[in-house]
């Protein structure tokens, strides 16, 4: 069985994986489709840039918050000012936008003062051995004529968009999506929005990163944590009727807690011994985002993000 291993050094290092779907059907496949031509995609990140957390309109992960008060952990604010905006005007989407994208993400944006800074950067940790689709969502919510805002976009140092003028391409208050395929660079995908001389504030409204593989098992994750001194596997993800936690390690007692996305405790279990297993019956839970917290008797904690499908 092909697996991907990650060394977990922070709680968020296990919050990478949410759900995979077949490119053909765009539906959860759970690895049961034996068609060798299928490409399995795994939603890794969704950022509602400039806005609060936004519920998904499919069975996968929500769009994470990235506001002035609570900026995303993936945006580098060391080199730019913290500037976000939101419009309450009606925004539409053109045909380039993927089905299931919430129109509300186009109402918010993050930008920066081009008089003082040259570029805005987001960086995401990803496995090096996979390929990725990067989806970028834009809307011109301020200017009502062309050539008022122009900028470039680089992914991992490669120029993917040259002289983007959102208004010229789509008009005012119309959301568009640009999609690019890329590999990882030193375990990261880094996206830069670069000012063009004479332009005005590069902007971005949403970012979605999707891992791609012809083998669904590549997204089956085993976490190896120094804190817990254990090999721990949590599956399946996304899940439907149950979630299994199993592993082996030098742990006397492991306390496992399932939370909903609001932090409410759903169920607690404890295991003991070198080899351990816990099964959570989740058939009655509504679809959405959940978290598993694993805590040893020494107080070491690891957390994992999960997605429940219908």
C-alpha cells in the first residue's frame, strides 16, 4: 500500500487533508473506482481571502478565514501591510469559475499598497511527490475602467499570469477563476502577486489548492509524531459511517476526542498499550468539518482535520 508520511511538529501540520474526488465525476470515490484513467483530486486548502470562514457548497472543506483581525497563517505579512476589503454589492461569476464555488468569496479581497511594497505572497506546505492544481479567484470590485489595476502572478517562481487586468477581462463586480498545474518546491507551493509599474494594488479573493494523483491511496496519511512517539493512522478521510484511529507507540494512555468545527465535543475514547485502535461511529453526524485531538498521558497533543460526507 502506497502511503505518504509527514513529520508533525505543530498542531496545524496535520490539517492538510480534507477530501478526494474523481476528476470525471467530481464525486467522492473512496478509492473504489478501478478505472485506471481516473485522476483523483484531494482538496488541501481553501482560503476566503479577505473574508471570514465560508461554508462549502459541496461535501468538502470550508473556505478558511483570512481577515484583517485574523489573517491566514499562509499569508506573509512581514513584507506587506495588512489590508483587506469587502463589498456588499452584488457580485456575479463568469463561466471560468468552478461549479460549487461560493459567490460570496468574490466580495472580499486582500491587497497591498504598491507605493511601498512590490509583492504579496502566500505559501502552503504540501507533499513533494504529488502534483497540484492551484485555483486563483479574482474580482474587480473597485475600479470601473481598464488599466487601473494590473499585476503579475508567479507560482514557485514561475510566471503564470502576465499583466492581469481583471476589469478588462471580466468587467466590474464579476468573479473569475484562473487554474494552473504545478509541482511542489521544497515541500511548498508559493504564490506571489506582483505589482506592475503604474498599476494599483494587486488583489486576490480566493485560493484553492487540490492535490492530484491517479492513485487514491497516495492521500492516505500516516502521521509520525515526535511528541506522541507513535505511528498513527486515521482513516478514511473523507469519512461517512465511521472513523478509525490505529497505531503503535510508546504511549501508556492515549485520549482521543472528536470535535465538530465549532469546538463541541462529539465523543471521547481512551486506549492503552503499545498497539491501539479506536473506532468512532459517525453515521448520525451531519456533513461538514470535524477535528480529532490525540493526547498522551504526558500532555503531548496532535490534531487532525476530517471531512464528513453525506
